[in-house]
C-alpha cells in the first residue's frame, strides 16, 4: 500500500449529472477526510469519517453531496445534480489516530469540471 | 473557531538564500500545527508538524518551523533554498480539544530563482 489513491483523477460532466468519486485510504488508517480545493485556495474541509461513522459534515456540504464509508475502508463522495460551482479538486486524506495525533496523508485528488 | 492566515500570497527568494514562509493561527485550545507542500498536479505532501515539546520542529527536505505561542505563529524556514523548493505551501491547524477538523490557510507560492 503506497498511499491514498483516488479515482478517477479527472472527471468532466454536464451540469445536472450525478458524479461519484472513490477514495482508498492507507489500509490501517481509521480516519478519512474529504476536502475541496478551488484554484488559488487552500483545501476546505467537507466531511470526516472515523471507521465507518461519518462524524461531521461541513456546511459547505449541501444536501446534493453525500459521502459513505460502508465498511470503514474505502469511501465514496457523490454529487447529485452537479452545478458549475462544484468544479474543483476533491481531495481525500487519511490518518491513523491511536492515542495521539498524527498527520493526514493526501491522495492526488479528483479534478471535477462541470460544463 | 479555528483559523489560519498566510499573509503572503507569494515569496520570492534566490537559490542559496534563507527562506521564510509566514503563518499565524487562531484556535481555542492548544494547537496542532502542520505544514504541507503541493507541487503542480500533485496532492499535498506533509512536511512537518508541531504537537508539543520543542518549539523548533524539523521536517522533510531540510525544512523547519518555529512555534511561537505568544505570537500565535508557526513560520516555515529553510536555511538555504533550492530551485526545486518552488511550490505551493500550506499551513494548517487543528484544535486539540477533541476536534478532528484540520483547517488550511490559503497557501503561499514560493518561487526560488537560480
């Protein structure tokens, strides 16, 4: 396991279509995060899982967005009825939190373009 | 609420000169502080972190950062810059009171000229 992997790397979709992204974290990591990054900005927190439980969702995550981590391993982020404002890089990260704090390791991201 | 400020959009430095990328933060409890670097078309790579202990933290690629509690700062430094250090640098903070959300600054683009 060489790191966090995200699929696809790039996605172009028409406005109004649904898209789903997948993230495979580092295998022993129990925490998984989704962030969104737009050009010229830092990553913005979207949501977080500890194992399979989704423990927080940002107000940025409208009801068109849903994330799952069904077995505490991989995660999916779905965007329904995409809008042009959803165009961004979607980053996944994972960390192992066991009795202390550790840094998050990021995947290379999925770049979404809504046309 | 947590926040991070990176006051410089861009830092220019000549190769071989020391570099500093500034970061200030605000959290309600004691902070966990991080620096990440992002190269074009790549994900964020972890450089270093401060959790507790020594105020001077050493990280990857010769980078270090100094935690200053009174000034609520966590500036990234390197004694001698390389052209290959040119990238986008992000400071991040996490509240250690039980929260898990890491907040990132807007980033500082570092240009190192040969």
